[in-house]
C-alpha cells in the first residue's frame, strides 16, 4: 500500500489519473466525511456525549455503548439513548453536505458511481437529491438506489411493535429529549377502535429511530446483500473508501470482498482516504493507495481534474459550414457540379 500525503504531489497524479479514467466506482463512507458538515464531534468538550452526561451524571456509558442494542435492557440507559438521539437529530438538521458529499454526487452525475455504501445515519446525501430509500411505495426493494444506508436513517422512526414508519417530527424529538419514547399513532388508533367496539385493549408500541445498532440485524440485510453481490458482478474498476477506520466487522467484510472484485481487473485500484491508516494483517494487499488526511481536500483535487477533462473533451472549434468557406472556392464547386450535369446529358443523347 502506497501512502500519499496531500502536501506532496508525488504519486498524487497517479491516483488522480485512476479516478479520471474510472467508469465503475464503488464508494464506501464513514463519519469522517461529515466532520465539516457542522455535526460536532461526539467526544469534544461541547460534544454530544458531554451534553448527555450533564443530564445523566450517574450513568456511565462509553461512546460505543450508546449505539448498542443491549442498552434497551435497562430503563436508565434507554433514557440516555433517547436524549442523545434527540440532540444528534437536531444537529443533523442544521448540517450541510460537505465537499465530499458534493464530490460523490458529481461521480453520480457523471455516470461513474456504481453505488455508495455509507455507515452514516445523517442522510446528508438526500440534501443533494441522491436516492437513499431502499423500499419503493409498493414495499418492494429498489435495485437502483444511489446510496445504501448500512446503519439506517436518523430521519425516520419506526414502531417497536407494528413496525410502522414515521418521520422524525419536532414533537417526537421533544419527547425523546426527556428520555422517553413517543407512542405509536397507529397502535393508539387501533386500540381506540377496538375499545369502541367493546373489545379488549391492544398493546401500544413506542417509536424509536429507524437505525441499526450494534448487535442488531438490518431489516433489509438480505436485500442489501443481493445489491452488493450484483455490484461486484459488474466488474467495478475502483473501490474508494473514505472517512472510516473500518472497525465494524460487517463493513470490513464488504471492503475485502469489493477489493477482491476490483483487483480481478488488472487496472483496478482500491483507495483509502482517511486521517488514520487501517491496522491489521487482514489489510495486506487490500489497498493500493492510502491518502493520509481529511477527505475534503483530496476530493477537491479530483473534482478539479474531472472538470478539466470535461473542458478538454469539447471541440476546440465550431464545425465548418459551407457558408463559412472561402468565397474563392465556391465557383470551383459550382463548376464541378455543372461539369457533372453536362456529362450526364451527353450520355442521355442517342447517336
């Protein structure tokens, strides 16, 4: 794996050339691409973890624990999770797509993007008009979705009982902020109808963010698996991994499988853009290039290169029209035409 620093142009042109020539790019992204979007670092002094700690000083939770399904086993940790999620949702609504998000959209617009797989739940790709919805109105899984959200969406809620989906409204956010969960409107309605008919009451589910936590299965895991298989069978020529240290087991498997598919092509290349390198023997021979640093500056470089290619492919002149030709040449063209007409007449005259 060749390490490239953006401060040095050595070998950077090679990677740029790979991206310019690529036709089928698979992109995999992590939290690092949203750092410049306005979402604060969880662990900073004014980060979300510290905000939650002030509200629950006696509860000790590590960052990873806030995204583990086991937290629902305890009422206190569940309350901490709901408060944390409400703050995170509020921050994502204020956030704007980063230059890296715009770069991915550019790849899509140019027809170079085969698929983007993201660990992020902020849905910033939607702000740029990219499709992130796996399921269509009829309930069927779509095969042409631009962005596959591996960990779900923070802009949607689902009922823990009936699985009905809802938007993450402000009223719901306020309930979560207090450490509680809103009741499911559909379950409440069904209960009211049954009671009015003189029947026994039904259980009412509560709403939770439609995200996939650690130790949870993705509700559309099988469908995502089929999409991945289909993408790898299309002979991708570049795998671009950005803003992630690849610590999640499922994502590591996806990267290794995708890298293997890319390397079947002799010109295929696997690129990692991240502040820190990946660690472990399992990555030996997986990545061809490691771009050390933030994702935004590198994406700017590639975008500029792609724009130059667009300019160079245009004709440097307008197509020449007959009316633009030199006047002196016109009589000769006319004379040649007259000569041909006279020869035809001579052939038609009988002896």
